[in-house]
């Protein structure tokens, strides 16, 4: 049943696959499941190193019980704009958060990012996030503080003076630039290591090569992000060059 819930036996097969070092795609193929199902299952239950089939199964049953207790009988998922399938949107939100977790983002921060990203306005209040994610206000506050520190979320107040958290169209640009800055910091630290270890020593040469490699990556990342920024502002029916300030050409095109 590729579309049904994972069984305990399937979770045991996932655990065995992880122990054998199999990729998520291979585990999913053996189960006849989408790769995203296996990825989401593992990441929401401790990750590949800590996944346990019995604990994951009990946790899933507990979450299902909590949802049943929280929702009155017959209550359905909130209606979605533009005729979207509410359950499909909910499942995709989990998938998107899981992918960000795989890239290194902490779980709560990834869930908040996914919730904001999937809204048409890109804006939610703290109470809306608490209800949507079924978490505590403290968890939301901590996640927002982290994301704000990374330049990925900003705060604003509406006409009722309520604080809203906003994700801009520039979010991927800001994320890439933050990554470039972080890499540049590693470059600086590696070059300090060269001075400590000695440029003519094997260890010093290793650190110099690390610095040169990451320096190139950092500069290339920042340059590519600047060149591609207009793509993030492209509206339906527009081309990236039309969205760019002053009609700048899109990346890779000639004018």
C-alpha cells in the first residue's frame, strides 16, 4: 500500500536498510514507497544514526492519538486557497521541512521555515505558528530568534500592533549569502592555521589548500547569488530579465 501509513514491519526494514548503509532511495524502492516517505520517516524520528523502528512506530501512534484528541469528530483540515488539496499541502510541508533538516537546519527551525514558505503572504503571527505546528510559544520564539539571526526571517507589526514573522522573496538569496559569509570565516581561520603550522610543512600546506578551495567556493557562491537574484522576483508570466531592476539580463543570457 504505497499510499498508506508505514507498518511496523516496514519500519523494521527501514532500520535494517539504514544499518546496512543503504540510501533512502534504495530503501524506498525495496518498500515500494516514495523516497520522500522514507526520508520524512527517518528525519522525524531521530535521523539515520538514531532511528529505531519500535520507537518510531510508538511515536507515530502517539502523534495520531494527539491529533484525534485535539480535533473534534468530523473536523477537516482548514480549506486552502486556490483550490489546493489541504492534505497534500500538509504532507508537502513535512517533506519540505525534512529536506531542510537534511541540509543541516534544526528541526523546529525547519518546520517554522516550511510553514512560512507555504503561505501566499509569507507572514504568520506567533499564535498562528503555534496552532499550525502544534508546539509551544517558547519553541516558536526560539526558532524565530535563530532564523532572524541568519537573516532568513524578519519581524513586522500589523495595524493591530501584532508582531508578524515574515519570509521575503529574497530568502534563498539571503541564505546563500549567509553561507558565503560563513565559508569566508572558515577561510580566514584556515589561513591563521597556515601561520601557526608553517607554510612549508605538510599540515600548513593542507590548510593553505583548504583556504584556497573554500575562498573560491565562497566568492563563486556570492557572485552566482547576485547574478541569479532576479529569478526570485519573477512573477507568473514574467521572465527573470523583466523582473530584474533596470531590466538586467537573466543569468547565462546575452543582451
